[in-house]
C-alpha cells in the first residue's frame, strides 16, 4: 500500500492508494518430468517383445525429442509409449509439436518432437482479446512470452483466471506471480 498526500489550501489530506494486483499467464514445461518420462519410455521400448532385434531409440537433448525406428509401425508405437509416459507424469501433450516421420537413411525413420515453451504472439493476442471481451476491469499486457494481467482487486483477477481457463488455446497455460 502506498500513501498519497495532497495539499488543499491549509489542510493536508492523506489517502491510501491501492497497489495494483497482478499475475502472469505463462506456458512452461517441467523439464525434469519430461526427462523422467523419456527415460521411462526408453526402458519400456528396450523391454518390449515387438522391439526385440530391431533398432529403435529415443534421443533427448532438453529441447527436442527424436524418435528413431525401422518402420512406421514402430515410430507410432514409440510415439504412443512416449505420450502415455508424459501424460502419466502430468506433462500436457499440447506442450509438444509432433512432426511427421521422415527417412533418416539406412531404412530408418526419424520423428522430431519439439518442446513448445512460452506463449507465441498470436496465442497471446487471442488471450488478450478474450480478456478484453469479458468486460472485466483488468488490463492485460503482452510481455515477451507471457501475458501480465493487472487490476485493482484480486477478485477481478480471479474472475479473469476462470475466464482464461474456460478458453481453448493451443498451448497449456499456467498462472504465476500473483501479487
């Protein structure tokens, strides 16, 4: 809380000024959970009977997952295993961009899976539009890969959170830095 002092004639008026409450809308991935899911998927692929005697692997470099296998069936099977492990660990599948499987040389197929961190400008604009259309007394603002929402009351911010949760976006959204 701040204090505003104004001088009117001979009287000094002291009045409290409300600090603006705010929160950030972000799209983040828990990389440790992704790492755990990839390791679990690797172990399952190594132990599965339908992968015995064939070359199939999952590579992970903290930014991208690469699935290598001999045919479409095995690529899709590994993809399914990976998605189930990610889901089980609480990682939203919308956080990943699955590309088409492409030839990798020597009868192998490669599928790249890219992690999507942060909110893209188009999605951020959609979020701001949703908030402004709701007619709530809040000010949304796009800041790099997140959207900051400020308001005078926390109640308005909580209504905004509920409104954003009800929207459908191409990335998973989280709310943090509530002040």
